[in-house]
């Protein structure tokens, strides 16, 4: 018997054994809980490569497709736009992380003004026998990833000429004096300080309260569902968004750099 046929028969036996061990669905959906609800600012990571901000442990998954939901904030058209995708990873006992599959890239291009938005994605994850791992230490995750399509912005703060001292300084420690400056027949009162005083006038910059980044929440939920519940799910992905303009971009590509932790 040719070696190729032997290998093929061995693979068929392995898959049959895996099917026998497959968990029987006991619910109408599988739940993979998430904990973060508020949309948090998301800066660029690792030179703007793919980075995960929502992670669901799907080891032992039953269904071949999942639905996830997350929130958006501060997506501004032409200024702060996001690329989003779902990706599946295999984690081994050696702390190695290998990408298995990815959805297409979903572009969130925001609105002209700030709006709170929500996005739902449905995806056939393509994890090969998620419950048929090679050893007892292998874990599978489905991860919601982002990278900047445009941005982030860098809003400037405001600079003040003010009297300042280290926090907690006693106001009686070298209290300020007042002097004046003459220019022709014009006078100005200007603040001065005693020698060795901790108090001094200086230019102080207050950072802008707006960090310039868009905000995305972790997955509010990641649930496994049967085909009859979400028939539109595909390996490329299906998505619905409200509160932000959106459109599909590039196709799935597991070779693109991603944050590897």
C-alpha cells in the first residue's frame, strides 16, 4: 500500500475518533464570556500592526461559526478610522501562539461628529476540530483585532504662564514678591520670587483631555451559533454597524504582522 494512502487512512481514523469525542450540543448556543463593556481608547500598537483587544477562549467549541458584538466611540471620518478583523489562534503549552484563520478586514470609517456606535460580526472560524487538539495543553482563542486605517490624531494642549511650585509646597515658603518692568512710559506688574523660593512663574502646558485615539470595547459577547441561526456567516465574514460608516476592505490574510503575545 502506498505511504500516501496509509497516511490518508490514518488521518481519516484520527478524524473519526475526534468526531466520537466531539461534545454534543446541549444549548442553542455556546457562550464565551467577555468582561469589558466600556469603549476604551486604543492607541497604535507595535508600529500599527494587528493587535487584539477582545479575546474569547473557545477551547471545546461546538459550532463552526460565531457572533461577536462590540462598541465604538470617537471614530471620526478622515481622522480616526479603524480596520477590524476576527482571527483564530492556537496556543500551545510552550507559550507559542499560532494564527489559524482570519476574517476579511472590516473598515470602520466613523462619522463627521462623535457618535457612540455598535458593531456585530458573524464568522465561520475555520478552526480545524477545535475540540480535537493535539495534546492536553492546547488552547484556542478567537480574537477581535484592530489597527489604524487613519490616525491617531495628536491634539495639542494649552500653555499658560502661571505661578507654580512642586505639589504640597507651603505658600509661605518664599512667598512671591511683585516687581515691575518699564518700557518708555509704560509699566507692567510682573510676578517675581525671592531667592531660593520654590515658587516661580513659568510656562506650563496642560495636555489635551482628548487623547486623539478612537475607542473600542472588548467583545460584549462571543457566542457559537448553528448555521440555521446565522446562515450569513462565512469564512470572509459578515458585519453590521450602527453609529459609524463601514465597508469591507481587504480579504483574509494570516500572513500580515500581528502583535505576538
